[in-house]
C-alpha cells in the first residue's frame, strides 16, 4: 500500500476531476466513480448537482462540436479534468488508471495497462452491454414493453449461453498465472479492471437474481464470486457503497424484470 | 511525413507482429491490418497461414488460461508481439498506435491518444457492433434464419435511427476545431481512428447499400463520405485494398441481406 500511495502522489494532478453523467442510475458512470472512490480522489459528480442534467444534455447535444482541444463526446459519461474532456468509459479509466495508481507501474510492467484495458473491455462487453440489450434487443429508444417478446428470447440466450461464457472466462483469468495468485485479475494487485468486474457482476446479480444464484450454486465460478466479495469488502469501496453517493439500480443498464430472469 | 517516419523509426520494435484472426472475413481483425498496412509494418496473419485456424481456436479455447505474462484472450483478434499477447481490437490499436506513428506524439499532445481511442470506441460501437446485431439481434450462436423477423425490426431501427446518429456524430467531429481542418478526425493528421472510421463506413456500405446511398444523397454527412474517400486513396491503403491480402465481406460482421436494407 505504501508503494501504491507514493506512486499516486507522484502522478497526482492539481486539477479536480469532474464526472458528467446522468443522475438516478449507477450506469456506466459508476465505473468512473468506483475508481475515484477506491483511490480516495476528490471529484464532483453531476448526478448530485442541481443543474447536473444541463451539463449532461449539452455534452451529447447534436450541436456540440467540442473545442480546439477536445472532439465532442458521443454520450456520457465524460470526465472533465483541467482543459481536457475525455469520454467513453474504458477510455476514461485508462486515462485515470496511472493517475490513481490503479494500473501497474509502466516502468515495471509496460504491457500491464493494456491487459487491464482488455479485461475491462471484455467485462463491459459481456456483463454490461449485453445485459442492457436483453431488455432492449430491437430499439434502444423504444419502450421495453414494445420489445418484450424479443427481450424474453434474448434474455434466455443471455442467461443460458452468454453469461456463463463470460463468467467462465473471468474464472479462467483468475486461475491463470498472469493473475499472480487469483486474488485480483492481473498482476497480484487491484487494478481498475477489478472494480469493473465487481460492478458488472453486481449489476447482473441485480438484474437476474435467480439465474446468478443458480450459477453461483454450480460451483463453476467460485473465484469470480470470491473476487466479487473481496472487492466489495475493500475499505474505500465498502464506505462508498454504504454512502448516499451510491445510487440504486432503476431504469438503466441493469433492470429487474422477473420475466427476463430464470423461473 | 518526414516527422512521422522518424518517429516511427524511433519506436520501432525488433520483434515482428503476428495477427491471430479468423480467415475468410475482414472482421475485427481488419482494423489491425489497416494500421499495420498504413504504417508499412511487417506482420504475419493467420488468415493466410495453412494452420491459422488452429492458432485462432486455441486462443479462445475454454482451456486457455494465458501464461505468466498474459491473461487469456476472450476472443480473436489478438496480436502476438515478442512475449506479449494483446487482445481486444481497440486495445491492440492503442498498443500499436505509438509504435506505428498512428497517434499524436505524447510529448506534444498528452491527451491525443485518449481522444483517438474514444473516437475508435465510438466507431466500433455504432458502426461495427450494432450492424452485427442487426442480423443477430437475439442469439449470436444461432442462425440468422432463426431470428430473421427480429432482424428486420432491428435493421429498420438501425437504418432509420442509429446509423444517422453515428454518421451525424462523426460529421460533427470533422466539423469541430479539434479536427484542425476536418481532413482527419483529430489533430490535423491521420490516426488509427481514421482507419477505423474508413473500415466501418466501408462495411456498413456493403451491408446496407441502398440506405447508405440515400444517406449520402441527403448531403448531411458530406465530410464523413469525403473522409472515407480520402483514407481509401492513401497510397498504402490503396495498395492494400487492391491486394489479395484484403478479404471479401461474407458471413462476418457485415452481411448483405436485401431484406435488411432499404426497399
């Protein structure tokens, strides 16, 4: 921890971090929050600001062309840091990783940050984007009710085929030598990829409680579920999850529709 | 071009690049190929090797746990480079970018690589993943024919809502000040994000020819289609596209089903 803290100090930036994301859902912004919270970094969050919605809607407005330093963002979340506006969740994490001490030191492990990014992209693909698509398989801008029948089919495939495949993948990662013991995904210490896996497993457990209970009971993904508890129990994460800053799941990526879960 | 070439020289690695990807489709591997081809880098490609399939299937095998340096890959493409195996398309590009001179120099523009990554992620989301889902909206491992009715609905939404939204976004990027004139997406010179936008627009044009013709005719996305031609005409890209190394679209991400296109 001493090494981590001193590294963090060294790369600390003088400018504050400002997260721009929708209020009322954890959503993709949650991955950024968890990284900042784990590192004990100071940040502001539009989700808790009175005029926060305005910042979010102007970010992804059809009129936003960015500025001379920053291309426009396609969608929230975005991170404002000094003169920079960085968008796309895994990209923001990669930008923050070295600053927050949440990736291996590049001088000791030049490829570590790429492995952390790869693990992050896979968790977001299979445990965030695909769960989202289970309730919106046809059209993201239409109501769930209008695509409920297709959603049932998609969710069945997700529960029976895709979710076990992704959990199996992370079980292999935690069993592999590059994890250095299997406590964390890569290199024997916590990286932001661990926070992303925690958050996506948490979301999937909310959306498909019966299915996840059954998968947990199968014993095939023991390391993944142990990893989940390990991250959840970390001091700063635990404090954050118990705070009012942690928002409840509602109508975002992870939704609980009993008809999309196991019977 | 001189500056670029000298930078490339400086970061050139002694180890060869080895791309591991399925034969017979351009697929996601194509983004890696285009970066290597544009930079004139030497590489091998399993798509053109006799035992290439074996390398691909063992990469994403359920038994692969990686090694002491590298976590297992979830899926192809992967890039082998010396002792490293890097996976996930945008991650491989981020690894290659500085080595191939396809991102701004970090000492002059520390945030440039993150903007390039963000643009890449958005192009892959909206112009590669979403088009794929139009023909496989329910289950990726099932036949198209088994999900054809859902595919028609999904493709309609894609053509009418999502595709215009993403093209409109890139039109704004090319109109914005951070593009430095709108020839390329960011910073006034070619980056790998430009190659990704070219390849995804090319794929979408193959899959939805009538729809793209109509969108082109609308005049709303002039900069995007001019950008497409600009990248296509670059010396190394043009030579590559005319070579046997460039594979034809078939049953991959971009498929031509007349019933999924405009009438």
